């Protein structure tokens, strides 16, 4: 699975891109910059991201990870 990272200063442009794609995404806020993470992105998503003006784009292949491990305690956010 490919994970796409798109860094830019235009929040609305990053959200518009994310909403065009049929993949899960997260938008992270930094100091004057936004980072869009898109999971399961293919070549089309990569091309659309690279076409956005003023962004930096990275694509990685997921090698390992945990979606949810939990802490063993019931909480309002645990399944």
C-alpha cells in the first residue's frame, strides 16, 4: 500500500484534492503549513498531487504498522 504525503500552505487546495480521491486521509496542521496524508494512493493520486502549485509531495510504500492496538481499558474512543 502506498502512502502519499502532500505538504503545502493552502488548506483548501489540499482538502479539495483529498475529497477528489477515494482513499482515507488525514490533514495535519503545523506552523503555517499543512500536511495531507492519503492512504492507498495510486499513480493517479500522485499525479494530481504533483500538479498542485506550491506543494511538496512524497510517496512511500507501507512496510509495517498497527491500525489499532488499544490500551486494554474501555474508554469513550475505544471500540
